[in-house]
């Protein structure tokens, strides 16, 4: 009976003993990607971490607010 399947199908193929290693590598890569994505969000240049003064300066530089409004809001922040 066993001779019908040989070394292919669900039998013990040439690389059957190495699948646990591939599983560990995939698991480590998934954990690494998760940790790396969290690290990207914590960097200071990420837009969510800008201070109120940085955002105010940025709006003034883009022309969204005029000098008078910039100075008023700057006083409120300091």
C-alpha cells in the first residue's frame, strides 16, 4: 500500500523536515514588520507628532492665514 504514494503527495518528501524552519522565518518576519511599522509612527517627523507651533508656522507658510492671525495665535500658544 505505501508503495503507491512513494515520496510525493502526503509522504515524507525531500524537504518535509525543513517546514518548521520556514514557519519560524515567516513568524519572525511578521513580528519584525509589526515592530517596524510601530517605530515609523513614533518618529518625530510623522505629521501626527508636530507641535501646535509647527502647525501654525506651516499654515502661515502655505498662506492659509495672514500675518495678523499668525501673531494672535502665536501669542495664545506662548
